[in-house]
C-alpha cells in the first residue's frame, strides 16, 4: 500500500519555521513602527509591507518541499490545491454578492485561512481516493 501522506521532513520544518519566526518578528516590528506615528505616506506603506518579505521565504520553502514530493504525493497536493482554489473562489464570490446587498465587508485577511482549511480538507479527500 502506498502512502499519500508521509512524515513532514525536518529540513522543510526548519525552513518554514525559520521563515515564520522571522515573519512574526518583522510583523511585530512593523506594527510597532507604524504605531509610533513617525511614518506616513509612502514610507508607512513600505513599513506596512515589510512582513511580506519573510512570506516570500515561506513560499520558497513550500515550493522547495513540493519539488521533493514523489508523484503520488504531488498528485494528492495538486488535487487538494485545486479543491482549495475552487472552494475559495466560490466562497469569496458568493460573499462578494452578499456584500452587494448589505452584508458587512470582510477583510482580505480572511481569504488565506479559508484557503488553508480547504487545502487540508481537499488533501484528506484526495488522500482517501488513493488508499
């Protein structure tokens, strides 16, 4: 029997963990600097975007891990991501229509958690297919 999910490699955990630690630190620094009121206009925009830099490192770690997957694991992840992509599109468009009739607007920060949850759900569904 082939495994669709294998243990998470230590190398990936270190790469992603380091990127997320730096992200948390830069995020705190960015929030602190913006609350000082010293930055405004374009400089405030740059300070607000500083946490995206460690996010690039996190994306790089995820992509490196994808390249390490075997063909079956890659297929499971592709199906999971397809499910997450389509589900997030459906939910965000649906909610956008509801905003048009007076529902409270949601922050863009809600999109990623929705996609992450749907990625996990899609992964479980796809992995069950290949048992």
